[in-house]
């Protein structure tokens, strides 16, 4: 396994913005707008001019959006 990265799911992982954008489907501007209003996980400073996002926090944010959608769909079904 020489040269392969070992990534453990239980360990915190930091990802840069391009990966976050792929995961959530939002624009850069929208991600930072939501960071500012507190509705998206804040980035972590990893260098003088570099930030990254906690992958687990981003995944939790995505899961929460899916739960919200499921709840809304269930509400619509119950109303009909």
C-alpha cells in the first residue's frame, strides 16, 4: 500500500472549498453567505491564507438538508 493515503472515517478530516462545492452543490458565494449567517459550517484556518472545512460537519449539514426534505414530503403526504 505504498503511496496510498489511509483515511479513517472516525478521524476529523479537512477538505478545501472545491471539494465542499462538489459535495453541496452551492456556489462559492452562497457557501460563504451561509457561513456568515451561521447556516453552514465555518471553515478552519490551516495556513496564513488558506482555510478548509471539517468534512464531517459538511456531511452532517447535507444529511440535515435531506432530513428536512423527508419531513416536508411526509407533511405533504399526511395533508392529502
